[in-house]
C-alpha cells in the first residue's frame, strides 16, 4: 500500500491529522531535500533526512498499533510504572535496570501483527511480551493495539544506553516522560530532551510519579511548578499527571489517556506531523527572502565581462581589426603603384588566426582553430577570479550564509573551461572586417583612371620626344591654357591620385575607429555569452534550486 493510501486509510477521532495535508508536507520535504542536497552541508540536513526515512518506514507498518514509550531518569520509577500498567512484572526494577541498556515491550493483543513494527523499532524478541490472555476477558480490550516500551535511563552512566534512548525516542509514536518529585526540574531532562520536543506537545505526556509520597498540597505545588517548567520548554498543552505505581487508583488518568490514544490511532500521524513542524523550524534558518534567477545584476555581469574580455585579448583583437581596416582600405583605395607593396605586408587580423572553422578529415564537424593571442597574464587571471567571486557574492547577498559556499562553488565550477571557451568565442566572432565598403571600389576605380591618365600623358610625352629625336615632324600638341595636354595628364593624374589618398586618410582613420568599436562590441557580446554560460548559468541553477526549495519548505511549514 502506498504512503498516500496509508494516510487516507488512517482512522480518525478527536482532532485527527489531515491525511492529505500530511502527504503533501512529506512530499514537499522530500522535494526540498532533493533540491538542496547538492548544495548544502549534509550535517545541516540530517534531521530532515531522518524524518523522511522514519516516515517511509513507519507508514509501511501497522497503523493499528500505537507505540508509547516510558522515558525517564534513573530512580524515576519507570519500570515500576511499566509493570503497574501491564499488571505484570515484565521489566526488571532496581539496580539491574540501568545495566541492561535494552528496551522492554509489552503488546496488548496478538504479538505477531506487531512483530514487524517491533523489529523496525529494534526491540529484541526476548524483550517482547504479550499482555492479553483468555483470563483477562475484555478487561484489557480498551488498550488493544498498544505497544508500551520501557526505555533505558537517559542519564545512565553507560553512553551506549543514552544513545539507545535517543534512537528509540526518534521512532516511537508517543512519549510518556516519567519524573519524580526529587528530580522533576533536572536540567539535563529539560534542556537535552523536553525542550527539544517543543513541537511534540500533542504526543507528549508528563507524569509526576511516586506522587503517593507527597501530600495533596505538595503534589499540587509540584505539578504547578512542573507545568511552569514545561511551558518554558515550549510544551504548553502537554498533559501533566500525578501517578504512583504502588496505588492503582493513581494510574487511572494515565490509563485513560493511553486508552484515548489507542482508540484514536492517530499518535503515529501526530508524531509525524510534529516531526515535520520541527524540521520546518530547523530548515527555516536556511531559507530567507525570495531570490530570482536573475539576481546577478547587469553591473556585476558587466564587471565579469570586462575581466573576461581583458583576459581573452579583446582589446588586442579590436586594435588589430582597426589596423586591418586601414591596411585593407589602403590596399583598395591607395595609389595603384604602391598597392602591391601594401599587399606584401601581413594582414594584422590574419596574424591572429581568426577566421572560419576548418574542416577536418577525421570528423565531419567543423573545428575552430586556436588563435595566436597570448595567454592571460597573472593580473588578468586575478581580475577574472575576483569577478567570478563577485558574481557569487552578489547572488549570495540576500540568501542565508549557508548558501554562500554553494554559490561560490557553482561560479567557479567551470573556471578551467574559460580559457578555451573564450579563445573559441574570439575565433568564431564575426568582426565584420571582410566587408568592403562600396566607396572603396569607387575610389579604387577612380585611382586607376587617374593612373591611366598619368600613363597616357607620359606615353604621349615620350612619343613626342621620340619623334623629335628621329627628325620626324611633331604633330601639334593640344594645350589647355599654356600647359600641354600630355603634361597636364601626367602631372594631374599623379597629383590628383596622391591628393585623393591624402584626402581619404581621415575617412579611413574614422572607418578604422568604427571598425574597432564594432569589433569590440561583437567580441564583448561573445565574451558575455561565455561568462553567462560558464559562470552565471551555474549560479542561476543554484538560485533556481533555492527558489524551488523555498516554495517546498513553505508547504512543509504551512499545511
């Protein structure tokens, strides 16, 4: 039967536990643990994991049985009370008791149906007893289904006994704390135990045993003081009863309380609900105000981008882009006679090995070759480290301190991949440097026309000199004003070509600056994507887990 079915089928009575709500709370606690386990210290989650495991174990066992433990210190009369309630001498009393370190159990009703439950609790078979018999008739029918445990003394000198008590207190459905008139205010009892069960008032009963030794007035005074101490422990509402193992009449109230608990068969569910309350209070210290996935603001991302850009060599690539623009512009628009010399110089961008991915024979995918940019120096690496930590610190600012290590670890989780990722991003970024403006072509053609005019003028002049040297008649040379046309073509073509290049130099410089800004913007965008993917994204995963865990904890605490 599933956990949900178990809870739905649980009988109700008095003030029953909301089975549907309890199911949602348990599922929410399990979801909370799944979300935070990768990020929070295990030591902070032990209690919550224990509760989930206990719930899974207890709810697969009999809910028709109610496990009640008698807990107390040495000399409180626990075992005597245990025997008196069972009306048999089942648990050893006296000096032998503190030396056993094992729990005794008595079952009202058949033992076999309760055996799996007792196995889970860890009560040895030889310490199990059956209370009802044919001779009892219906005298014990009102307690049928009760499993009463007599625990070792919590203040035993044997450390193993104390550990056994702590283990059993975490498994039982209801606890009856047995105190005596001399040690009811014991600091160990109240600080180490009762105050730790502040959320469990609904499954706690405190009995002042050996009350037969006190007068009525003294009994009332002790009960009043005991009530005050319990209120200070947070157990307001827990019943406080006076009992005596020697006087059966003083067990009536306790027996009636146990009969009521058995009849309702709600103690196991109430204990679980109280455990969830306690877990919710403990876990609440790990969850603070809401924190969105985009908690890392633009200023922090910009700081990260600045550091990554410097580390990746973005300024050098941007400068090379501007130089490449000027180099290519000069090669396209400069004086044709020196263009060849310009082309002999290496392209500034080509020296950095930036460009398209290369096809490989071994695989069908494109491989982006590494650039020749220098590796980041120590100062740049330090700046990246500081920026990465700043991302984690900004994300952790609104969260409880326990989340800071997880966010720092997340921010640095892919730090080793940053250099290669940045290099690939730089290599793959389209800098727009291969685009040739239209005016380059127009000016290039005009330069060739001017050079052609100069060559034509030079040829004309050379032809005239050759004719005169050969004694041939020299045809009349046209003039423009007083300047011969061949001379004008030669000098005009050379002068205008040089003048055009000089006039265009400021335009080329301005274009180089624009190319640098454009390249820097695109490179920073690529670098930002790397930073978001390798630094910010892991941090946002933690923030997303935090947000979901906060929502789950809200269900645990509010249902």
